[in-house]
C-alpha cells in the first residue's frame, strides 16, 4: 500500500523551530517551501526567542587563522572547529588589526582603525552564522571610548554605543542609519586594572543595557550601564563586601559577574554573581581556586563548568563549577568573542 502520509505545515514549522542554526541553513535547500520559511524574518525571531537548541560559539582569532568552536565540546575535540573568514570592516583594509568589540543576539561588532586618516573607526555588524553584515565609519577625536553593541527591544533596533567618559555618548542606530550624540556623562575613568583591552573597553550586554567596569576619580571601582531604550547612563551597585583587586566584568549565566584575582597564592580568585539584576543584596561570591592570575572567564557551559582563557601561558581552560581545573589546551589566541548562533537579520533603514 502506498504511504501518502505528509506532515502538516504548522507541525513542520514547529519541528524546524527546534533545530540548530547549522541544520536550518542546510535545510533551506531541501525545497522551496522550506527556503521561504527559514528565510522569513518572523521565523528567525521565533527561532531565537524559543531558544530550543541554543548553540554558543567561541570565535578565536589567532596569528594565522580565525576559527569557531562549540563551547560544549572538549578542548581537544576539533570536530566542531570551523575556519571562519572575517569580512573586514573597511572596504580597503589597512593592516592595523581588527577588534571584536562585543556581541548581541548573534551579531558581532567588529572594528578597525586607520589613525593616519584622522582616527577613522570602521565598524561592521556581522552575523557569522549567515554572513549578513553592515559597514559604516566615523571619525573620533580620540580612541579612548568605551564601546559596545546592544539591542533596543522597543524599536527592534541594534545600537552601537561609544562613550567618552566625562564627555559624551554617541549612538549609532541601524534602523535610522544615523548617529546621535548626548553630552555630559558620569565622571569616571576607564578601568586599567587588567592588560587585555577587550576587558577594558567592551560593554557587556544584559537586560537591555550595556555595562562597563570603570574607576571613579578617586580610583574606586564602579559599574556603569547605558540603558538602550531610555538612552541614559546609570550605576549598578557593587557587592557590599567587595574588595578591590584585579577585576573584570562579564555576563555569564544570564547574570552580571565580577571576576577578581590577586598575586597572593593564599587568596584564590573570586567570582561574584548578581543573581537579581540591579539588586545589591543579590550578589553572591564563589571561590575559584585553580584560576591563575591571568585567567579571564568567558562563559558557563550547560553543566556549570567555567570556560576561560589564561593570557600568560596562552591556554584555553575548563574549570569545574567548584573552580577546580578540569582541562587546558594551549591556544595562541590573539582575540576572542562569544556569540550565539542565530538566523536574525538586521532592521531595514
């Protein structure tokens, strides 16, 4: 007997919504109806919001290649490793080096600067999963800007933020394809407590705002945030028991985290997590005994392990949820950035 069973369109859409991005990009070529569905911006948004099979990728730029790898894979499992060709931000690329300035909803902010042309910063917002990108540039009077990329849900817009502390905030809206400028910012200095600049200037996106760890003028740490909907700066309270050390600010496990290390062997690194956003009493502290002085945490894996990079010995490292070393592998990493695979497109302008 001939089997004429077919899956209803609405059920097929529900199945596809639960597949990873890599599969969906291949399945676009199965038939015209799947191509139309998977290419639909509404499908991409539903797929991202559902998050049924989220895949976080670590993009690593070494001195000879750039590749991505699944954060859940073993450090010695190269089956998920894929070489990535970065389309440079400037149309006529001058080798002054590219920088990963942050990620948001699957898009990376990549820049390069041509100082000889008057500090022209070339920006590119790029989705490594789909190859979609947008380039633009602007001249800045100095390069001492905090920077980052975030999402304004009220207007479905991606916003690039450049903050010159004590001077101005400049925002580029992809939807309007234009810059806006706000004078007068919080009177702070940039954080100089760590040597890897991606931890100094790049904003961490969470809860509709970008966050930076900076100094007050009397050299105490402060966390400042820029609300992308209200377009205003505000402070996030530090832990009450916080002790000044060599620190960096990251977003891990959906929370703001402070990671602090000291030179003193008897004092292990500390991870502070803000469990409830902008609530000072929700900060909790965990000891990370096997984290070396140059360790920079990147993310939590699904089972709570800490993936990070040790800058001194050039090591990718995986620590347990108790901060004990599980594995490490030498990696001559020049730059890295974490991003979530997505099918999302940029807003029209």
